[in-house]
C-alpha cells in the first residue's frame, strides 16, 4: 500500500476545543451559513463576516494540536510512500503538529484581496476598510472558500485520490461537496476506504472499514497499526 489520501473535517480539531459545524449547538446552530459563509453574505455585510472569522481566527490561535494531528504528522513523516493530507479545516493545527496539509477550504491564517487576488498572512483582526497591501483597494477578505466558491487545489486532490491505495476520512460529516464525493472517486479508482469518526456520517455506507471513537484516541492507534511492519 504505497499512496494514502486522508480527508479531514472539523471532528479532527474538536478535541482541541474548536467547534464543529453541524454537531448540536455548534457553529451552524449559532450562525446562518447565508449570513457568514457565502460571497453574497460578504457583499451584504462584510463587517459581520469579518467579525465571524476574527472570532474563529482568535479561537484557532489559542488552540493546540491534539494527538490526532500529531499522529497524522507522524504518518506523513514515517510512511514509506506518499501521504496526501486534504483538510476541510481552516485552522492551522496540522501545520502546528508538523504536517503539510492541503487546505481545500482555505485557511484562517491567510487573507486575499477580492480586487487583485494578492494573498498575504492575515492579521489577527480584519475589517472591511483594510487596504490591500498590494493594490491598496479596501477589498480584503479572509482566504476562505465560501459556499458557491470553488475549493482550492481540486486538480491536485483528485489526481492523488485517483491514484491512491487507501482513502480515509477523519471527523467529517460528509455533507459538503465536492469533499463528500471523494470517497466514491477513491472507490472507483480501486482504493481501500476507511472512515474514522465519533459516529456514522452521511457517507458511511461508502466505506469498507469503520473505526469509531474520538479522533485523539482512534487516529494514533490507526497510524500505529499502519506503521507496524507487515509480518
Ligand atoms: C462548490 C468555509 C461549485 C470555511 C466551508 C454537489 C456538488 C458540488 C457542490 C454542491 C453539491 N451540492 C451542494 C453543493 C454546494 C455546496 C454544498 O456542498 N452544500 C452542502 C451544504 C449541501 N458546496 C459548495 O458550495 C462548495 N463549492 O461546490 O463550488 C463551483 C463550481 C465551479 C465554479 C465555482 C464554484 C464549497 C464548499 C466549501 C464551503 N466552505 N467552510 C469555514 O467557515 O470553515 S464548508 C464547512 O463544512 C467547513 O469547511 C467544514 O470543514 C466543512 C465540512 O464540515 P465537517 O468538517 O464535516 O464538519 P461537521 O460539523 O459537518 O461534522 C463534524 C464531524 O466530526 C461529524 O461527523 C462528527 O461526528 C465528527 N466528530 C465530532 N467530534 C469528533 C468527531 N470525530 C472524531 N472525533 C471527535 N472528537
């Protein structure tokens, strides 16, 4: 088994204290997607959207990687083949653990200019009046992929999925596309598939194997088993 692709979601960072989206009482119970996570929301009320991401950026800045993040960094470092870590998460906890993920939905740590597409490291607090460091237009926004926008690095992600031997999804509800469709792409390409989650998800029936429990327990054990020399 040479090439592994791992898709992670908010459940990977839940035990680091960052809210998931769809668990009871979490983010989408407190905010409407239409108010804070679409281009139309940003056009309508950029200050509200910046406040939402300023709050999430502050929470992410005070969070620490948990054993699941560290286990994925270990797998990426010690696995003899290729490990592609695709995350839907916008926190920097995988990097903080020493991993190199693909942030398909963007990153709280980055900002982009809606006028000239210049990208830079986001300040702790952003506001609609911030001038772009490159073109000075007051058109700065979080470098986040909102609903209706194309996720980042899709070609690179699909190419890795189409050639992988093992596809695993960790801590994601399988409700957001195109990420939720990746497991079918992996199955069609002949990969083994495994889901690691606290509970079942909307895509559970598509997986060959299921490992249930909190990520900080099941991910280190799963990585340990993968790294065991085959007898
Ligand atoms: C697009 C922003 C088109 C950043 C996010 C079919 C095909 C294509 C698109 C669509 C389609 N149908 C509908 C669409 C549109 C839409 C979509 O999917 N809507 C859904 C709601 C139906 N998709 C899009 O708009 C995407 N763009 O399609 O563009 C296009 C084409 C051409 C040209 C231009 C455009 C863009 C989607 C990205 C949106 N941005 N985030 C932010 O604010 O964070 S999505 C958001 O949901 C987050 O990124 C999040 O990561 C993601 C997925 O959620 P999860 O990570 O799974 O989190 P959730 O809370 O749902 O679940 C948590 C899980 O963890 C649970 O399973 C739980 O059991 C588990 N868990 C909890 N605790 C633990 C745990 N597991 C283990 N241990 C624990 N301790």
